[in-house]
């Protein structure tokens, strides 16, 4: 099984491998016009010679007490933020590479070291690298291309994007490299990577930009460039250059079954890295000030789009709105689909958090939402994301459940019931619980297909609040009569709200 791995930064099979792949059957006699492709450079030597002095090696030292020396902080392993998808891979790697009990807690205090890469962005001594390269370090040393070692101070770090800025003081002039625009880089463009693989020192590799907008589940703002330029462990934090010698990415992770290079590497795009690095340097508190909307969102599936009358699956569906947040103040409601934000299309759910985060705090921006089968235009004053903020929010303004007769009905393969004291106790529902309780879910039913289970609460059906099981059954019947293929339900499970589109049987 393939694994994502940081501190091995990106990865790339040698470029010549691509030339060994046979053409598909039936195409061997078809030539590719050379006029359609840009020829490879004769040599990267001149560009490499110009850029090498701006790329640095980074060495960190961390003092570990005996009880701290575990598989989580072994000196041979990179350090990751809590919850990183790379942790599990390295746990397995650790167990197989430390036999006979090695790596178990030890009594003595010792020094742990790690190596990475970085690049100079300002002659004043500012150096950019990955946050995971210098995480928890007691000492950071920057080693220039001429082997000069300089003590570095940490200016600022941002764990959400895995970017850090260091500063060094040198008696010699420092050569900086300029930022480029990753947004204009095209898939298939040549790229050059320079870094410190396996501690070997300045190493140059070349490849192409393989893909854009990759989400590798490493953070909330994933938007990686993919490359096949050969990058390995120790290249993390190093630059990816375009053919103009501009930095268009920071090499950060690889996709690999064994930790070695197989030709799939990922880099943080300069469109994000440049802004983050600038804020870390310029802001008085050396932190990143991100925009905040105050919504919990989910993906718009084809079924959800059909149930809402959207032409196709697009935008971000609002599952809940934070009390007293920017979205609530602007009139954004649960069930809205955010189609545009600040004049930019929201292609899918993943796109919205990045758009909001990149927006200036207190800026008033236009937002277009899809509500009740029509577009609505709103204005939102963007708030500031605090480190304690999470995507999940608790819905407010709850009211006691209605009193009266209890109804139990079957709909969409589920047994539904009004709330009763017995069901509250059985499913550990709150005293202020409201909605309709899912008592049972038939196997292979539409509800089972979407993961609904006993104890879930249906709060809305077809974007209207429901308080009784009969109301849900009525909404399902209405959907059948109108010929709709699905019905949208708002479901609560232990305080977590999400929309679910269930298939409606027309028989």
C-alpha cells in the first residue's frame, strides 16, 4: 500500500523512466508532432549554478530526556504535527527498522538531530523552510552552499500550511531568490528542485509539473503541486523552481510505498507560501491572520445537487452556522450552497476554506448562495480565525421537543418516531433534543446506503423543519409525486449536523 511521507519531501523516478514506457497497443505507428511539444532544455547547468547559492541545508538539534525517546521522536524520524497522516506510516517504519527493542524509552538524556532544506528569500537573512523540519528544535543551524554554518532564529511558523521562516546573520552577502507565480505554471512545465537529500548537500534534480490542486489530507488548506522531480528525505523545505529561476513551490511530501522516490512528490504552491511567509515576517506577532466565515460545510454530491435543483454538483453546502459568527450576521443559513466567494467560484467544498483563509480580516465580500432553488446575493464581513476555532460548531437556539401523541412511521427503509422519554434514554439524547428519531434502518435501504443508523435525529426534510415522523413521511410522499430522485435530510448525530440526500423509490 502506498504511503504519504514528509521529510522525504517530494519524490521522483528518474526522468528517463518515462521514455521507457511503451505506447498503447494500436498507436505504435502514430507519431507525435514535435511542433506540439516544447523541447527539453539542452542543459540545466547555467540555471543550477545561478540558484545553488540561495538554497541552504538546515540542521536541527533537540534535547530529549529518556522518557521522551519513543517512536514519536526518534532522531531518525521526522517530527509531525499531531494528527498528521504521516504518523502511522512512520510508526510501522520505526518498528521494522529498530529490532531487538531499540527505540524503547531510555534512561539517558541525549541529542536528536534532523536535516532538511530551505532557501533565502531576502538578503537581510530570511530563510523559508517547512515547519516540520524545525518543529521542537532547540537549536537550528543554516548551512550555506559554501559550507558556512550560521545559527538561525525562528521568526514565525504556521503549522496549518507547514511553513516556517528563519533568520540568520552573515558577514557575507546573501543571495536571495525571487518568488514566482504558481498559478500561471502549467502541467507539463519543466521544474528544477534543489535540496539536501539524505544530508548529502546541495543536490539538483529536474522534472515536470505533473498535476495541480492535490489534496493529500495533511491540513485544511491542501492545494499541492505534484511533480516528478527527484526528491527524497532531507529535501523537505527546499524550493521548486520554474525555468526563470523563480520559486513556485516548497517541496514537502512524497507518495511512496517504502519511503523511496517513485516519481510522485508534492510542493506547497508559491501562491500560498509567499503570502504566509510575508505575514510571518511582517506581522508584529509573527503569526498568520486568516479569514473566518463561521460555517460548517460538506460536499455537494450529485444526489444533493439534484434534490436542491442545482444544475450540477458544485459549491459548498452549509451544514451549520456558528452563533454570532460572520456568516450568521450576513444571513447565511444551513442548507445554503455557497457558489461564489469574493467574486471567485467555489468549485467544491475543499475550495472554500482556502478562499476564506486568504481573505483579509474585516473585508466585506460578496457571496452568492443557492437557496430554495434560486440564487441569492449576500455581503459578508470576514472575521478572524482564532487558533481555537474548529470547523465543527454546536447549533444553537434549541427548543424543547413538542408534546403530544407519538407517531412511528416507515420511510425510505427507516423506522422513524417522534421523540419519547424512552428513546431519549435509549439513544442518550439531550433533554432539549428536537426532530424525528431514527429507530431502525433496514439493510440495503437508502438510509443504510448513506450510513444512517438508529439514534440519528432528522431535523429537516426537503429544507423544512420537521417535528414529527409523519411530517418526514409526508415530505417523502411529496418528493415522489413531484418525480424527484432524492430528498435532502438534515441529520444530527451527537451534535454533529450534516445533510444527506436519500434516494426516493418511485414505485
